[in-house]
C-alpha cells in the first residue's frame, strides 16, 4: 500500500483488527482522539460476520487503549464512533444492524471513566454524497433520507472536544449544531 507521508499524520496499516501492536496505546496517547468509521452494511453478512466487524473490532480497539490514553493535557481521549440512525442499545430490534450497532454503542458508553476514554456516538443515517456530486445521488434508498453534508467537519469538531457535554448525536442534532456553528461563524 502506497500512502504518502506528511508531517501531520502517521499511518498505521493493520492486517488484523483483532491484533494490534503492543505499542499502539502509547502511540495513540500522544493524540487527542480517534474517529472510528470502520464498518459496512449488514446486508449479505451473517450475524457473526457483522458482529465481528461492528462490535468485536471496535471493542477490541477500545480495550487495547484502556490504560494508555493519559495525554499531556489531562483531557480525555475522545473516541468518536460512527454508528447508524436506528441503532438500538436495548438489543430488542428485529434489525440486525440496529441490534449490533446499539450493542456497540452501549458497550462504548459503559467503558469506565478510569480509562480516560470519552465516547461520542454519531448517528448520521444514510450516507450519500453532497450536492456537489448530483449524479451520485441517483440511488438514494429512501425519500426521507436527510443529507449530512458536513459529516467529516462534524466528526473533526467532535474529536476536538466541541459539544463535549453530549454523548449521542443523531442526524437531526448534527445538522442543527453544524447550522448553528456556521451561522455563528458568519456573524463573527
């Protein structure tokens, strides 16, 4: 894999998301946050496969960080989990994605505060391209899907600690906060 080097990022290529280098927690402790966007649709996957990708990979990563996330500022390590609108932390949903995403959210929120990991969950709903790419919008699955054109911006701001009092950000809340911050920015 040919990934260009630069002075702002460090690329770590992993072959197995259940086997991290032992020095990973110390390396990540030098940073403030992780935006965890690993995943895929549950369509065509067995319960076991989707659980491995969604729950096992995520929780193994967070477990490997516990105890190694004491950064220099004393601020918590922020873990931003990209989940899905409709996730069901109660585990009662008939939908596989909702049960497993919800189980993952619940487990992340149950990580002890002594770990110094603060989780925020984003539930962006359906992903589709911004208005800058109209041809990519032809296959929208639902007429009620709402665009989250600033998903990346929101994730970065959450990783920086903005909106740190909130833990759960459904699509509507993210759009509201981005709109308010853009309005505030235009007034300054």
